[in-house]
């Protein structure tokens, strides 16, 4: 991997920050004023003019500062140099279903992978005016104050969060069994509808762990850096190195990582545990 100095990462972090804040204004301006809500493909997978405008605003910021970098944007796909070692993963509106319904739980997420590894991330929640930021080796912050993961040591005392992908009606691998099993084993499992906020909530200790399947790199690139820099752990379900294209993530405060991993791997079918 190429050497990126701390100063270089700081510059990229400032660019990510400018991008999410610019898009945040777009989300605020369109709030409860949507005229067009389309379904993209799978039932319930929505796109609004806010998603499109916010993405455009982010791409403009990146093109102004780092035109030589590549971009992977949810609504526009892959843009720019194919060979670049720098790839920005953009989710202009993470939590579109919430936003389209007027439920104020959504965020803008902009992360940078360098040679495939998430290294810089910014997530902005315009509804709480919370800006989460992190870069490798620089720590994680919320509104410029350092943040840390929780100290919860046991799965039975934990509060978790998860989500359900848009293909949930087409597969039995839809996370329903895991959701019920973990609800059984913990103090609760929440479902916010915004993967990036699930990750930042783990990073700042509001939640102890998060898992999900069916995700895309733009949902999680920024959040991964923020959790790791806040002292948390991010892996595949089985504890091995996360593969961004697998769509699966397990992110925790570190203390409950192994027990949550084990629970996910041993989740019984819905029918069997309901009977016990
Ligand atoms: C979705 C949200 C949701 C997760 C879905 C994502 P979108 O992103 O992050 O929490 O469960 O899998 O696709 O469509 O609102 O950008
Ligand atoms: Ca998303
Ligand atoms: Ca989105």
C-alpha cells in the first residue's frame, strides 16, 4: 500500500467533511418537500430527488479537490480512473426509506478506500447536527470531540442494531432468524434504517454491536473507519477480515465481538428456537 502521511489523510478527511456537510444542506432543503419518489429495482428500494441532488453535490466537491481519484457512488455507479488506488464510496442519503416517510433518521456517508482499505470516513446526520469523522491513526470524533466505543462486556447486557436488505423477500438468508435469536440473547436489537448511523452509534458507545448482510461498500466504508478509530472491531461474521463486497459486516465494541460472532454462526432456524 502506498504511504499516506498523516497530513495527507487529514486533507482527505477535510474533503470528506466538506462533502458530507454540503450534501447535508441538500437533505435539509428537501426535507418533507419531496415531489418524486421512485422505486429503483427491488420493492421498497427508493430513490428521491434528494438522493440525486446530494450525490451531485458530493461529486462536485470531490472533483474539485481530487479529480484524479475514482468514485463509487450509489446512484451514479463507478466514476473516474479505473486504476486509481483511491476510491471514494459515497452514500448521499443513507436511510432513504426513513427520509421519504418523513422519519428523521438518515445521514450522508463519504468514505475513502486506499488500495481497497477504508482509511477515511465522514458521516453527517443533519437531523441531530452530528458530524462523525475518522481517519486511520487520527482517532474518531463526533462534532470534533473524541469518541469511544462502549465498555459492555457481555452479550446478555448488550444493546444491538441490525438491518434488512431490499432482497429480503427473495431469500431465506434474510436475517430474520438472526434478528429473533439475538433479540432473545440480549437486552434488545434495534433497526434504524441507516447503516452508517448504526456504525456511528456503535462508535460513540450508544450501541454495543451491529451486524447486517446485503450491504454495499457505500453503506459502510466511512463507518468502518469511524468504529475502528473509536476502539471497536469490524470483521466478517466469523471474525475474519471483512470483505467489503460480501455485503456482510460485524462491528462491535470489541468486548462482545466473539460472542456475537458465535451467536450469528450458530443461529437456529426460526421454527426450532420458537419451540423451546
Ligand atoms: C439502506 C440502509 C439500511 C440498510 C439497507 C441499506 P439506503 O441504505 O442503510 O439501514 O438496512 O440495507 O440499503 O438505501 O437507505 O441508502
Ligand atoms: Ca445506504
Ligand atoms: Ca442511499
